């Protein structure tokens, strides 16, 4: 786990011995459970550290300003949409214990796994929610209750706008990691501009993030929530995917 410790340090996170033990145990559980169910395509122990753990820490890279990484997350509420095996939300919780994390996942068996991990590692401040984003985004206990929202590999940005932004309170930020193709990400972000505006977000900021780790550069899309999401959103389960919101944005 030396590579994880060093990677975290490059983004201002100090991981102690207890955290290292929890990451080791999480990796072990990922390998054990993946032998009998489809948790993740990454099976190699070293690649689990590199692609799942270290790469998830890129979400924690500050987008600007003088606030430290730990300071930006401490005491905040974060929701990880389509968390799967807990990536990236559970990784962020292990690295930054001061953040309160909700892991939203629609597949019951994957929820069983992340509940097991949470109990096995004796983690506080973690909620596992077995629901679809369209349903959970209408619940009073979750709608516009979060400071941060993230999702990795879940959907294209026009759909993610409707999945993520209803959960954010005013001033909250969606932090959405995308791949290395800068032009493709720019095109996808432009195509999602109207959906994001409808959901209450300011125009997106795209930041290339090449560290920590040795993976290809990710481009992270940031949406700042500046207006409440209209009551009609999110729409019924399945509709955002079937009929993404496209159109012209009215902001300059």
C-alpha cells in the first residue's frame, strides 16, 4: 500500500496505519466477493490499488482556491450515485474519514457487499441506499441535502445532470470524473449544458487531472448548484436515459 500512501500525500491526504489496514481489508473483500459475483472488472490486487483506490482520489483534488483537500471534505455530505462496489465513494470515506457518505446503488447484491464492507471495517458516517437515482432524488431525506455528488462510469453527462443535481443543496458541487479524450468530454459537456441549467447548475468547469497515479489523464466535470431543481425532476425511473434533456442553454 506504499503507492496509495504516496499518492494520497500528493493531494494533501495523510493516510495512517488504521486507514491502511482498512484499505487492505477492502481490497481483500473485493477479491473474495468478485470471485462469486460481478463486482468489478479489475481483479489484480495491484490494479485494484491503482485503478480503483488511487484513481478515485483524483476526485479529491481541489478545483481551486486555498482550502486543503481534507478541509474541503471534512463535515461535508457526499452522495456517490451508482456506487457499485463502493467506487469512488467508499474510497473517499476511507481516505477522508470526516466526510459523511451515502452510497446509492440500485442492485441489491452490490448493496449487500458494501453494507458488509462498512460493517466489517466498522465505519461510521456511511449510508447504503438501495434505490434508483430517480426515486431517491425525490425523497425529502435526500433531495437537495448534499454538499457533493459524484458518479463514476454511470452514464453520459446529459443523464448525469438529472441523476446528480437534484441531490445537491445550493452551493453544492457535482464532481464527475470522465476519461482522457478532451475533445469528447468537451462535446459531451456542451451537450449536457441545457440539462444542467434546467437542474439548477451554473455552466460546467472541466479540469484535467493527471495525478495521483499512473493512469491516463482524467477530465473532471464540475457543476455548481446555484438554483433549486424544479419539482418535476428527476423524472420517472428510466426516462432520463430514454429521453435525455437536450436544447439551448439561455446563459451566456
